[in-house]
C-alpha cells in the first residue's frame, strides 16, 4: 500500500477512536485493553509507521507524526482507563471538544494530511 493510502486509512481508523471511547464511557466496557491502546505500534498505522526505512524516519514529518501518534495513544488509553474503572466524569472530560485528546486528534489528522500531500 502506498504512503497516501496508508495515511488515508489511518485517518479513518483514528477517527473511529472517539466512537470507541464514547462506547466505553457509556457502557464501562471495551474490546480493547488500556495497555494495548497505550502503545503506538499496536495499530496498523503504528506498525507501518515504525516499519518505514530509516531515511524516512529522519524526516521532520515522520518525527512530528510519530510524536503526535504516540501522544494520541497515551491520551486514548487514559480515557479508556477512566471509562473502564468507573470514572465516567473524568472520561467525559477526556472526550470534550477542548480536551487534550481532541486537540491531539485534530493535530495528528492535520499533520497526516500534510504528509500525504508531500511529494
């Protein structure tokens, strides 16, 4: 799969996390564990990203996206942990429009779109 296709697929997959987390907040359950979500190389995009050649890993875009992607996973894991441990109010705040998760999600999407357009 091309870089463009991987990025487009990843944008959709990461967008689904808000829905998954909302479901965990509403039900207190998830098919995912906090430890699995926290690690940025468990998802398909993370595996692809970390598997790129070393010369690609030295680029500004790769470094920026790797950092945003890792932070996205940490924040998603925090929300999931709160949802699964009965701290619904904390999890709700984690999904708020002004939350760190929401900001990271938007910044990651913007960075991926910019990288996808790069020649």
